[in-house]
C-alpha cells in the first residue's frame, strides 16, 4: 500500500497497515533487512495468520508460523533473541 492511501477512513503512511491502526498491533521491521512487515492469511476451514517481510530482495525472507489469532503472529514476529546465542547442549 502506498503512502497516503485512504482505507477505512484513515490516512496511512508508508509502512503502516490497517491492522496496526484497528487492532493496535505494532510490527517491528524485519530483523535481517530492516524491511516492513506485512500480514498474510490463509483460509481453509478457518483463517490462519502469519507475518512476513515484504521486501522481496531480503535474502532470508523470514515469516512466522501460521497462528489462528493475529496477536500470536504479532508476538512471534516481534520476539527478538536479544543478541544472545544459545550454547549447544
């Protein structure tokens, strides 16, 4: 979505989504390329959500696993390791 597009009566800036405004979700940028995160959903018997990096040139192309609740996907995406590596056990 380009900046300045109007959807649901709201003015959106580049990198903002309707979900950020309506449900209060704030998605962090991609930890690998700094790209904007975007929502995706799949439907079968019910809707499942995931968050992905929208930068098609990102070498990693990270995404969360599918979740029934959008807030679970937002939590998964926003979780960062804090720069600490786990030692193999």
